C-alpha cells in the first residue's frame, strides 16, 4: 500500500491541459464530436510512473474551473500525489484539441494555453516541496518555454534536486514555437540538460540542439557537460544508449518493437521515458532500461490518447515475461 502521507519519491512539474481528441479522422473545422482526456508530456510521464507503483508527486497550477477540477480528479484517480497542485483563482486551465490522424502520421494539434494558470508557475509554487525526501526528478524543456516564471521554476527544481542528491531525468521535448528564438531555446535546453543525470532527446532534437549528426556525437555533447547517460530515441528503429553506470561505460543500440497498427504517435516519447526511468529506478541494467523504453513506447502508439497506452505494473510484467532474454 502506497504511503500517501509521506512526501513523493518522484516529482514532475509542468502544465496539464484538458485534451479533446476528434472522434473521427478529418480536418479540425469539420469535426463535430471529441473525446475528453488530459494532455501534457510531463503529466504523461508522471502518470506512467504512478501506474507502475511509484509514489509520484505533481507540481502545477490549474484554473479554478471545471477543466481544472477534471484534471485534478483524473490525476488523483491515476494515483498521483497532488499536494503541490494549486487551483489558480485568476487564470484558466489550458486546453488542447487534437485531430485523429491515420496511417501513423502525427496528428495536427491546436493549443489554447496562452496566459493559462500553469504559465504563471514560479519558484514560489515549490516553497513547500520536501526535496530531502525526493528520490528522482523528471523535467522537460516545455515549462521553460512556456513563460519566464516557469523557466525560473525549472531552474529552481533542477538546482534543488541536484543539491539534495536526487537523480534527474531530462527530456528536451522541444516546442520551438514557444521560444523567442532558436538560439535561446538551444542555450537554455542544453544548460538544463547539463544538470541532469539521464538525458533523453529524440534524434532530430539532438541534431538541432547540438549541431551534431551522429547519435554517438550527440551523446558525447551531453556527457562532456556532466550527464551520466544519454538515451536517444530513434523512432521505429529503436534507441541508442551511451553512458557510464556503476563505473561501467558502454554504448549500444536496441532495436524497436514492431506493432500491428500505429493509432496515435503523440505520447510515444513519454512512454519511452517512463520505461527508461522506471527500469533504472528499479535497478535494471542500461540495456534492460532501453528495451523497456522501446517496449512502452510501442504500447503507447497503439492507443488513442496521450497516455492511455501506458501499462500497469502487472501489464508490464506480462509484456516483459514474453520477451526473449537479453543477449
């Protein structure tokens, strides 16, 4: 039984939005009906880790409105500890609408988040966080892109986690349209990634951020700046790992898993992060962690919605039991 009275062992922060997914394929202006859910890369990872039995805290703001109530209730139903979630009296909850794509294409998404409650997050929102009890922090490049105060919060969270000895994972999750310039985005994201233990970029993200083409060289960029391991998502081809764990340095590629049908690509990278982070926190080897990342990423793309395909611990055990032994 999870001890919800104690401080969360894992903490994530950012913006959760109410999501509306089209009921049928087609252009947004033609869609009449949508299914409601929640969206947010940081939230997806938090939910995925909570489903695997970790005590995960969520730090954010939502509006004092029905959408905020819906998000709060949904996150608690998913097992998240929402003691650090604030209902903002002055600003509304962000919304996102998503088309239903076909053939494995990325769906078109429209955001309504400018000036949202979460965009007003600041270090003050972390005043009551017990960093001394935290085992791990997951951060992404989205909060620092949302607003200047969110960026200050991101720096504060990374600095406090590092000072208190928690491990840190960082997924760039680039949102270029939210940044004033590409240069500012690169400099900020790379500086934040340098504070992390595990950096998890996609290949295209890594190329844009580092100016390097090869996964080995992209990984080297972050290892030189202090990361312990860099795990690069290669899409259907799998993922690449390079780093040092327990004094042992290694690099390798783990091939991805074939799926019968790609239903929704949004959230695949978050599923990958759930797999890698959970496995490393479980004490598994880097190779096992990368394979679990590929496995949960493959599960994620087979379900409609951003986090619906993330497995429970029982489902994950069943999936892993069916895998051949690691070579």
